[in-house]
C-alpha cells in the first residue's frame, strides 16, 4: 500500500485537480482524502457538480475517533467515485471546522498505514501548506510527497522554501519518503530541469 500526499507552497496551482486526476486513473483501489483546511469540499462542488449532498466527511471521522471508532468509520464513510476504483472522503464543510481536526491527524495517519491488508492505496489532498489546520501528520506519514507548483518565479521562491522544510521534516522523523515536484504548466516559463536546480535537485 502507498500513501501519497499533495500540497502547494503558494497560490492555487491545482492540488485538488491533480489529486483527483491521480485517483481517477490509479491502477488499484484508492482512497482519496480531501484534507484541505480551507473547507467547502471542492470535490463535491466541482467534480460532482453539487449534485451530491455533503452528508459525511472528515468532521464525522473526527467524531468517530473520539468514540474509539476510527477504523470502522474509515471503512464506512468514504463514498464511491463513479466509473472508477476510487472512493472519496470529503473534507470539512467550512474552514471554521479545521481546528476540530487537530486531534484526528495523528491517529488517522496510523490508521491509513493499517489499510495495507485491504489492498487500497491512499491519495491525500493537503491543500496549501502552512495554513491553520494543515494536515501535517498525514503529510509526514506519506511515502511520497508531491509539491504541486507552477514554474514562475513567485512559485519557485515559495516552493524552494517549502522543499527545504519538507525534507528537513522527513529527515527528522527518519522517514524514507521522497519529496518531488509536480509541475503544472511546465515551460511557462521554466522547464523541469531548471526547477530541479532551484529546488536543490528535487525531481519532477
């Protein structure tokens, strides 16, 4: 089983779209977790076009965790994504709920590792890094962290700082996870090899 986290250093380069695209084309059953602390569920509003009610999601998982029912809820709450082998755990309804998830991230990270026997991989939409309520424990529990970014100077400056922070965080934990760049709009204006040089060898 693999856990893959996506996040951005600045702006809105397409983290949610990239996470959804990965999930829809994933070769194995995969659980997509919408952990962006800004709330509002871009997945339900965008991909599902608002036709699916936000009846269950991360906030419900947090309540289940408090009752000692995290593993059961993790199996029951995700909704299937039609015409794919993916399922979705929608995020919070509002950014005001982000603080309520602080106690969820650590036990959820451990529970996700326990999904190995189910044959499912996990993709995490972490939104913009550094925001209040950001799911850092999920990010640092990942096997692969994709830093989603554009290739302009503003994006490069922010990504360089976050690339260093992420690598230091994984090193401190003794984790073997890889941090890589996922370029949106390569060549506008810089190519992947140029971005890799700026980010200290971070591959894309």
